């Protein structure tokens, strides 16, 4: 029932996005409108035996769709660089030809979306929850490259590391595997380099 309800909600959104696009056409606004469609999180729907949205950071929750449509945006291109919804702020500033504030923790995706072959190293995510919600305090920081994903729990020092090429379903946690110590350190360094992180 939960899965059927979720897909029903997706159909409802799809229908109403269509209504918005139709009205943009009717008002002759479509040609100078950039459309960005995404979500703040996915849904587990039974992934790893879990439901709802947290407090885990598996791909089912964090790898959400991000669709751009508009003038000078090539159709049907698929970008596999790590990006984050954090980057939407700088991207919208860029499309509006407005300078982003210097403190913004965001990188514009405009060139990437426009078809330029640019590469990106990392995308970030985080989840903070007080003890009133889960009977414990959680401070999770996620670092995602093309191949690896690490989640660092700052309160306990524990975490997760997944090799998404060899383990796309995130079943083998390499966090305490001595063979992956170097990868874990590189990912931790990336997490610590994020402006305003801690």
C-alpha cells in the first residue's frame, strides 16, 4: 500500500508539472523559462529493509532526480558527475546573471548542464537530528564521489564507506576495512574541506 501510494503521489506531481508547462506555453513564457525539477530526498520503500526517509543516507534517499529544461540546455543528455541540491542556489544566480554571495556553499551547474565537459570531484549531504527524534543525537556528513560514498557520524566517530562501482546496493561497509584506509582518509579530508562544515 505504501509503495502504491508513493507512485500515486509521483503521478500526481507529474500531472501537475504538465499543467505548469502547458500554462507557460499558453502565456508565451516557455522560451525564456528555465525549468529545474528535483526533490529534497528520495524514499527507502523497503531498501535495506527500511521505510520512510532516515536517519540513513543510502542512495535511495540521496540520489534523487535533477532535470533541467530550457534554452541552450541540450536535450536527453545524462550527467554522471556528483552534484548536490546545494548547487542549485549558485546555478539559479548564474542563470539570472546575479553574483552569488561569497559565503554560499554552492557551485553553479550551468556550464555542466549546458553541455560543457567539466568534471566535479564531490557532492555533499548532511543529516542532523536531536535526541528528541531518535532517542540519540546524530550528526551525519555524506561525501559522494563518482565511485565512493562515505558517511561520517560526527558524534560517535563511526561511519560507512561504500565502493559504488563494486557494491551499488551499499551492502558492504568498508569503513573499518584496513585495505580502504587511504580512501576513507581522502573522503574524510573532502568532508573537512567543505566551507562552513564544522
